[in-house]
C-alpha cells in the first residue's frame, strides 16, 4: 500500500526552499506513468494525535510548533526549517501517514508500505532540524512497540545525510537496530554518523554507521550494503523501516553522492526478501530527502517496485 494525496503533499516549505510542496507531484507522475497506482492500494493520510507524537517528541517542543504554526513566523530550528501557517497539521499528517502504513502492515491488510513524503530523520525528540519538523520514523518505532508489542525494530537509511534524529533518539536503546550509509559528515550536514558511533551502553553494537566519501557511486554501495543485511540478520528485527532518501542519487543540488536510482530499488527488494526470510515480510519505506525532482521520482518509484516484486 502507498499513502499519497493532497494532504500528504502539503508538507513542504515555501519560497523556493529545496523541500518544496511539489515533491509529491513529481513522484506521483512517475509512479502512475509506471502503472504502479494499479498495482498497489492507495490511501489518504490521517493526522497523528498529540498522544502519538508525545511517544517520541517532548511536550515543550510540540507546544512550540503549535504556536509557530499559528503565527507562521520564524524558524523551528537555527535556520533550515522555517515555520509557516499550518505547519503543525501538515507535519502531523506526515507522521500519521507513516503510522497508518505501519498499522496496515501490522494488521495484515498490507504486506509492505511506502510513504513518499516522510522519513523526516533529522527531527530530534526536542527540536526540528534539517527540514524535518516531526520525526515520523521515531514516532512509528515508539507506537509500534506500544500498540503491537514489537520488541526489535530495524531502521535502515540510504539518504545522503546521516539519520541523526533517529540515531541519537535511540542511541542507548538496544532494541532499535540501526544501519545508515551516508556521505561522510566531514563534507555534509549534519556532520555526524562516524563509524565509531555504534550505540551506547547496552546498545553498543546495535548501530551501524557507514560514512562514504563524496562522489560515492553504485560500486561503493554494492561493497557496503552486504554489511547492512548481515547486521539485520544478526538481530532478526520484527519490522523494517527503510528511509530511502533520493539525495544520494547523482545530480542532487545539496549533496555530492553519485548513486543511480537502481540502488534504491535494490535496497527495497533486498529488505523485502530479508523480511520474508525472517518470516513476517514487514517493510515500510519512506521517501526521505531528495531535491532533484527527476531523481526522487525515479528512486521512489523504484522503491515501490522493489517492495512489491
Ligand atoms: Zn538527505
């Protein structure tokens, strides 16, 4: 199943911001051109409730977003993520989309899911960051645990940027199995995700950070990807989240990586096969970053194909 539609499309920033509201339409045009809308069930999003958002985010931060969403002024962080009127509702709809897709999977109505405008991996428990207001993946992990009693959940991230909001949100949590291949933080925002960052305390070893150099192409991905699959096999997660940021594809305006979109389809297909091998089949893909519209359309349509193959 795929969550899409006008409500989800609203999440974006005005005035020529790279994360504009046209990203959904760019994906949707390619998705329908490939006939994928006839292969999967489409659903409209729902709003995440305050209670659901509070499983990950602090009440103080939620209050701040609510307040700036009315005024529509200022920034939600140090200057990457501007406030606009209605931003709270739009961001809650993104989280609701990821929760809805998780519920469809957990309740057996869908085997896999994909949400194009989601995977907002930079948002911290207590603040916005890097175009991300609420961290839908972080909330989904917490809600899947509470609502369905899942113990071990995997988060895999192939966006060019390190998924710092998820990583630091669960750094000391041994049950969040984390694997992230990203452009080396010496060259790209947010600057984190060194190979030595492998989890703290009881979580030591449950986190796998793989920084790759600027210009990394498919051959680099091919060399590193088996480590991600081995990491997941070791911990046998009961649910797999994939953040499939398309900004790791060559030609993105704000990163320096050089994958082709084939990487994204390959990652989705391999994770779907792994989830089947683990006996549950549960994989939920999110679009994440990606600021070249052609790239995101290709990469995310490939993810849908990989998850449904
Ligand atoms: Zn990114």
